[in-house]
C-alpha cells in the first residue's frame, strides 16, 4: 500500500509542471515583444500594431462564433488603441505586448 501511494505521489509531482505549462497561452510573433520595446521604438511599431489588430480580430471572431457580436474594443479606432497600449506600456515596460492587448480588451470590452 505504501509503495502505491509513493508511486502515485511521484507521478503527480512529475506531471505537475506539464499541467502548469499546458495552461499558459501559446503566444507567437510580435505579441512576445516587451512593452519597453513598444515605448522605445515608436517609429518601428508596425509588426506589433498588426499583431494587436490580429489578436483583437481573432477574439472578435471567437465571440461571433459563440453568438456574441459585440466588438471587444467597443468601437475604438486605431489611434485610440495605440494610445491605450502606449499608456499601459509606459507604466509596465517589462510586460509583453500580448499582456497589454489582453488588458486593453478586458477594460474596453462591453459587458
């Protein structure tokens, strides 16, 4: 009985990191850039801006497919999106662009 318990505990311990990693979002592309990069490279934001627009569009598509037809950005235009990201990134330079985008969606999204 004790061997079985030890094996089960060992197996659970070994699987724990895998489970934790599997729950983290898999982010690709310019969303992995830091907010510090966004702030310091204001003339070179095209890739990051396109990533943000693609990300928000994909969230809109996902919602649409689930019957929710509201815009996650609540109608915000591109200059407003860029300003919001700039303000967030100025305060949080070590965060990633994907985190800034998600925070913006959480704040702007209609309830």
